[in-house]
C-alpha cells in the first residue's frame, strides 16, 4: 500500500467534514449525511487507488451511503479494501452535539472484514489492556482486568457506552461496581479510539452499535496498538441469511485479526463537531478550519493535522 495514501485520505475526510458541518444543529441528519457522502465521493475520484467498499454505512437507517461493493478512486494504483462512514454521528450533527466525525479506513485488498451493515456487540481498550478483555466474560471480570492492567482502582475506571435501553443491564452492573461511566448518545468510533489516549479519560468501551463502526474502530486501534472484539447481532432471519451468504459465522467472536488482517492499514478521521480527541470545523469569512488524525499501522505513525481551507478557491472542496 502506498505511503502517500495517508495524506490523500485526510483530504477525503476534511471534505466530508467541511460539507456536513454546515448542517450542525439544524435538525436535518439525512441532509448532513448526504453532504458528507457527496463530498467524499468527489474527492475519492481524484485519489490514485483501486478501492472497493467492503463495509459501509447507511443501509440500516436508510440514509445516503457509500454502498458495499462501490468502486472508489481513479482505478489506478494499489488495490485496497475500504471501510467508510462519511458522517459518524448524523444525530450528533443534527443536534449540535459532541464527537461527530468523518471517517475512513483502508487495508490491502482481502484484509478487511466483509460484512453487512448490521449491529455488532463490542468491547474495546487501549494498548495498556491488550490481552486482558474477553467479550464473552462478564462486565465485572472485564472491568477488574482492565483496572489491574491500568494500575487503577475499579472505582477509578471510566467506561463509555452508548446511552440506549438495550444497555441498561451493562450500565446497572457498572454502577453496582462503582465504575465511572461516560454515556454517549451516538458515535462509538470516537468512544473506541478514546480508549487509546490517556487525556480523554476513557479506559474501556462496552455495548452494541453498527458493524461498520466496529471495523473502523479496529483499524484505528490496530494503528494505536489497542484491541477490539466483536460479535455480529442479526436482528432477523434476513440478516442471518445475508451473513451466511457472505461466509460469516454469527456465533464467532471477531478478534483483531478477523476484523483487519495483515501488517498494514490506514485510518483517517476529521472532526465535524468538537470532541475529546478532535476539534470540530470552524468557519470564518471564506475559510474553514479542520482538525484531523491519520494513522498507519505499518509504521505506527500517528499525526494530528490542522487544516485551513479557502472555500472561495475550492468551493466544491476538490481541485483536480
């Protein structure tokens, strides 16, 4: 995989973030998602690669999407698998909340999980707790293992989880343990990544969310030396049938090597709204400012990038 693709991918997430940020707080999540998706497609058309979307966002909530099987790039260059969420946190942008991101991950062809857009149960940690978690173990056992690995008392551990009724049992168990909890309304990619950065204060992520977000999180944590485990959760017979057709065992625990194989992968994200890790887009006069992260597993390099964009010279966010 070409090293230069790391910076090319940032151009894609920057464009998606700039386009969708205009919709912040306006209550129009699909319009924000459509703006991000259109911007991503436009910039992808300029990138020298032969990309195929192997897991994408949008089918589950009938939103605009970069669909599974879609070809991205100029058609020249390395052949890569693409996992994408043009706007991770459509509801966040609609309400003006925290931690909305534009996100992309790529890996060499055949190295990324090919799965439908459905729900996945997840548990994720940063580098200090790798090898200590087990998605099939109890919440209590996982918390105690992470506390030991992080040299913390159980009461000092911070767990993050989507604030959903389906997670009430997990939340109640965490509260009974005295664990500190950070409930998030949307955006579990940010929640998973935050486990790998001490300054965010997050030690572990629990709960179910979208499978695309699980794969995206896996690529990010592979670059950061963290760990995520997942299990697909079909909601009906139709989803079970789709998994079978794609050669997936819905009872299997998906580990890092199942979600993204090989020694190389690239992850890029740009903040759309402010969060613990990335600042959101800001507009002033005819310029837009962005804050991004891009990481490569092979080199272990993590870059934070500040961008200042002339919206008058690049009104469509693309210069070919």
